[in-house]
């Protein structure tokens, strides 16, 4: 209980500067006539709104308060509507009385609509989508708000005497000095720098600014400021249709800004405390809470990370801490209300200036500082795309309203994201310079494949195939390299597909077949989409393989056979031509073959098993042997390499004498010769020169295998499977 009470106290005191945000913003934007409405809105959002949130069963540890971005968007909306439907202005910086009343009534109505949109988003379970809104949007909006805060501070100074600028400057100086002291003295960390700045500002204003900008002698609690009571006058004065046309962009923007603020606060709490917040549930609670605020005359309230973390750190994480903060904040507002309504212009300007740097995105500041330091404004590639989008949004903020800043920022960022998504959801064509099969190749074959990398196109489809990326599949047909003779389309990572995506993929395969290309479809059985399996399993002219590795091997064989280099699918290669025996003299060759033992291995049987003692080197005369990462009987076991006639396997047992590190299984009936340990020992005694040549051939073959596997490592490491790729390299040189 003590921790809960202390957490409520901590968050109430620390959050007071954000709690009085409506008073500061209304005073800075609309002038003294808005102070009564501002105090009413502050009282509602500090007491009634948090209570409603708790009744809606919102997370108690995530505290709500007024936030700069959403409050600025709301004030801009009130200002826009006040000018549009409130009649002629009285001149000056503020609104006339009629404009202010019309703007507050229409603004609260649009605020209610924005809250309803948030509520609807929660019902439609769009929370995870909103969590994907690009950070450039929030960064640009933050920068624009920082510019607006500086303008509001200048406006206060221009409306008052030059001494107001002195007070604001002293407050900024106190923030900087006190922050440095806090790093040196631990005890000072418990006193917020902003509190010190406000106290210094008050002391300074008593000296240089004895009379506040406007005097308010009493706090008036007028139920006339309940917004819902003024809505009929808006309907009668402006009409609902013209109002929607004028305010819809601002209303949507306000809803998005509120969502972004709350989700940012939730993300900070999740990272710092380890708790998890359901985004859809949060949308429902936020929408319902702010709908009550709009009805009663409050302003937008969203998750406040500073206040929430202050309470969490000292142990205030439950309902009691939230209730304590609510009661204390309400009592403080009632007690110091008259002084809040009589803040000197210098203090108001200082508070605006203090908040402005906090609104600038940290990553944006760091990148800008780096550019200024090195005097270089461009990085390689598109790494600074987000930075320049933020710059554009910020510049729009200088010359336009915050409403359109937010709207342009969201639109621009989403267009960039959609462009990237349209490419990445279905990937792009890759070729043999990025992917290779695990088939072991000779030097001539590797050289030939290097020359013909564009003869095989590889397309890996991932995620969801739906109407949003179906057009992209049609574009891929035009982007395939003209030299391509075969393609591998892998669908093992496709999760689901709708009719549009299915039709588009069928069209792509048909178009490739019409171009007389060899089409190999892999991973169909491994795909989690049953609809895709049913659609593609019986397509005429398509060859199917269980995985992309075997599909690649098939296409490699095709292009090798069409070149001047033969593939590995020859029926028989004489043992005299085996790579292990290259360079041996006729008498040495005869001696080796006399010591070998003829072996016949049925398809699916093992030549040797992982963990078994090494029994010798196998020289392959016919058939195909795959090295598998394990000894299970599943035909889909991970293939490390495949060898064919004229090659050999199992040589590392001769070199290090250790047990087998992988399993060798016959893909087809195999005929081979086994050069066992006893034969090798006899050769060492009788034909040492022949053994030296055999050892040299092993070294050369291992070098080729390393080169063959290295073509796989770059791509596989990019797919977060570098451990498997490294193990395949080790296994390829040990079995």
C-alpha cells in the first residue's frame, strides 16, 4: 500500500506540468477570454476522464494525461473551425468571443467523432496495424509541434513587455544548469528540472514582471462549458455536412495522433517494465475515455509515459496508485486554480520553449547533428529516406497548419511504405549468384554456372498473397531476365492466399510456361495455405519438388546439359576417371582398384550413418548420394550436399579417424567401390606416392566443396540461418 500511495503522489506532482497543458495552450492561442473554458477542460481531463478510464478497465499502470501533440492538434482544430463558422474576427492574435464559442463547440464535436473512430478501430481489431505506422510520421509531427510551440512563445512575448523574454530565458537557463547538476549530485535527481525552472520563473516575474498578462480573481465552475450542451447550436449555425467537409482531415489526424501517442507510451512501458498491452483493448479504452471527455468539455487524453514510469519505478502499479494520483491532482488544481489563471506571460512563454526541444525526434536530432558535423547531406542508398520525409513534413509545418502537416506526413509516409510493401511482399527475382543447390560440382561445372547465373530465376514468395500484392506478381513476369531458361518458385513460406492472389500466381506460372521456360514449384506441401495447395498441385507443365534446394539442382542440371559442360546426371563414370584417383599412374590405379571392394546400394538405403565409425572412402561409379543433417528416414531431411558419378564421399574418416558427422543416403540405386581403412593402410606401405596423390586430390576436392558451399552462405546468413550454413560447410568437409 505504501508503494501504491507513493506512486500516486509521484505521478501527481511530476505530471502537474502536463496536466495544466490546456490552460497554457488556450491562453497562448486564444488569449484570456478562453481561461474559464481552459480551467474547466483541465479539471475534467485530470479527474473525470481518468475515472472513466478505470471504469472501462483500462490498465491502471498506464496513466492518461494531456499530451502536447494531441492537444496541439485539437487546439488547431478549434482555431480552424472558429474562424470558419464563428463569424468575423475582432482582429489581433486571438479569436472573437463568438468565434471562440463556435470553435470550442464544433471542435468538441469533431473530437467526439475522432474518439468514435478510435473506438471503432478497436472493435474492428486494427490495433496491430496502427502499431505499424511509420516513425517518420510521429517524428515529423513532433518537429512541427516544436515549431508551433516556439511560435506560441514568441506570440506571448510580443503581446507582453520585453521583460517576458527575460523570464522565459531564465527558465531555459535553469533547465540546462539544473540538468547538469543532477548528473553530478544524485540527491538532486529527485527534484524535476522543470519544477526548478517554474519556481525561478515565478521569482523572476515578481521582479521584472510584477503584473501578469491578465488578471483572474476567481475560478468559476460553469456547467455551460459541458460540450454536449452546445452541439445543437453548431448544427443550426453551420450544418453537419459543411462541418464535416471542413473538419474531416483534422478529425482523422487528431484520431491518428492520439493513437500514436498512446501506442508510443505503451511501447515504452512494455520495453521498460516487461508488461504487455493489448493494442485492440487499448483502442477501445482510449476511444471510450476520450468520448466521455468530448461530451463533458475536456480535451484529448492519451497515455503519458513520463507519468506512468514515475509511478511504476516507485512501485505504484495498481488501482490504488491511479486513484491516489486522480484525487491529489484534482485537489491541487482546485487549490492553485486562481494562480494558474494568472500566470505571467514570461512563464507561459518559458513553458512553451521548454517543451519544444522535447518534441523534436531524438533520431532526427542525431542525424541532423551528424550532417552538420561532417557537412555531408547524403548517405549511400536510401538510408536517409525517413530523415528527408521528416524534413518535408517539418517544412510543411512552417508554411501550413498542423492539421495539414499531419495529413501530408501520414499520406507521404504511407505511400513510401506501400511502395516498399508492393515489392517486398512477393520479393524479387534472384539468380544463381545468390542461390545454389547443395549438389557438389566440379570446377568446370562451377565455372559454367558462374557464367550463366541469369539462366535460372528464383522467386521466393512469403507471407500473404492477397489483392494488395496480386498486381505485383504480374509485374514480376516482365522483370525476369531475358536469358532465363528455367525458374524456381518457392511457396513454402506462404501463409495464406485469397482468390486474387491465387489467380495472379496461376497467371504468372502460365505466362512463364507460355514463354517455354522450365517451371519448378517447390515447397508446396510445406506451405501452411491449404487453398494454395489445392490450386497449384495439379498444374500441367509444372515440375514439383519438396524443397527449393532440389528444385535448384534440377534447373542447374538443365542448363549444364544445354551447355558444353555435362551435368552430374550421367549414368556411369568409370572408376578410373574418379576424382579421387586423378593423376595416378596405370600401375598405381590398378593397385588401388584391386584393394577396393565392390558395393551395390539400393535407393533409400544408407552408405553410412551419422555417428558410426568411419569405414573408408566411397568412390561413386553410378547413382546419386545425398549427405543429410541427421539419420531420420524423412525424405525431407535437410540436405547438406549431393554427389554423383565420378565423385567420392567419406574421405574425412581417412584424414581424422573420427565418427561420421552426417548420414549418406542413396537417392537412386548406387554402384560404388569402398576403399576401406585396411586397404588405405596397405597402400601407405606399398604405394606411398599413390597415397600422396590421393591426399592431394582430397585437398583439391575439399577446396571445390568450400567454393560450392560459399555461394550459399551469403544468402542463408541474410535469412538468419548462418548457423545451419556453417554447419553444412563443416559437415561437407567431414563426412
